[in-house]
C-alpha cells in the first residue's frame, strides 16, 4: 500500500462511490500497539445517496492521519467497495473490524458476518486474524454526544422548558435499533436537565410525525439517531416533522410550528468525535472465552 492521498475526506466522499481503493497507509506511525494492524470500518452506504457514506469516510481519514494503524479501510453494504471485497484491499494479517452502525442488530449480527465471512468475534482465515468489535453505537459516550448535539441545535432553548426527541428508524426486521434509541432516551432523562426525553420513530409508535402530540413543552429539539445525514435525516424526518427538507435544514431552527418552537439537529454519527468512539471500540476489544 502506498501513502498517497486517500479519498476518504468529508468533501471527497461525494465522489468516493466510484473509488474502490479506500485502504491507505498512514504518513507517520504512532506507538499505540496497532502499527502492524489494519482497521476496517464497515458502514451501510446507499445506492441512492452517496453522501450517506461521508461520515464513515471522514472518520476513516481522521484515524488514518493519526498513524495508529498500518492501513485504514472503509467498506459498505450498499456502496463500493462492498463488505465481501474488502479483503482484496487490506493486506495486513491482523485486522480489526468496527461496524459503523448505531446498534447491535440485524446488520451487525447477520449481514456483516455473512458478507465478510466472519465466524465469530475472532476469525482465522487465509493466514489472517480478524477481530470483530462492538458497533460504534454501543459506546457509552453516545449519550454525551446526543446531549451535545441537542444543545448545539437549540442554544437558546432552556432545557427545563424543552422536550428532547431521539429519533430512530424503527423496524419490524430487528427491534434492537429501536431499543437502542429508547435506552439513550432513558439515560439522558436520568441525567436531568430536559423537561422530558422521548424516543420516537419513523415507522413505529411513538411516531415522530406526531411530535406535537407526544411532547408537552414549548420547545422541542429533535436529534436523529443515525450515522449519517442521509435521506432519512435530510428528507424523511423533516417531512414527517413538517419542515422543509434538504441539505440546508440541518441544525436550523427554531421552526414555529403547531404552536411550538421546533429545533432540528444533525445525525449523531456526523460528530467529529465519532472517530474516537471507533478507536475506543478497537481498544475495548475483548473476545469471549468461547470466541472462535
């Protein structure tokens, strides 16, 4: 692998859908103990909106520049390069895979292991050792990031007069994503500050489309519990809320709607600090005694 420029910047992610080589050697090494290892960040991606991969590319580049790993690669379910082809890109024998997903669910338990040929937390194949880490969204610091985003989205709204909505997708395929949003809402509520904290969803009750019915405060802050500012956070959720959709809607407000002041934040996975969460999931990797 060469140390030439990597197309994984936030700005360059828009054209990265046609770039298959996304593994880059760092320009310098740091003594973290992973200098002979590779990091693979596995994201969802999108065939409709390549910008949805931007956070994964941005976090990969941020980590690459720190010189911690010999290689850093990004791969996707719905975008190039696909999960199953990443082993043609990465040359290292010691590999850490971190799913850049909000929760542990269908994709992290079924799709990624199947497509990558993983047999458990530790997979030995073709002379390589592949270590499958916890998804980024399970990191305990997620709660702090959500609160930080909520405050950034509505700096003038007193928390004591504000309802905070943590918005997830909600799906019948696997309810772990919904439970992750509920868990974060419970944790933020336990911290105190906000008058009420509610997990709401696009496709299951309580519905985000009924935000004015499920909240009671004059100010309502909505934070999408998603990895990227893709179609859901830029178009679908704004439409359900009743505000104008599009790229310029992110972190805009207040919107005076339905007798309330509505604020809308960015998807939590776009926070620059998310790269540190990915690194922490590598450092925290501890295979169970039964790991294969």
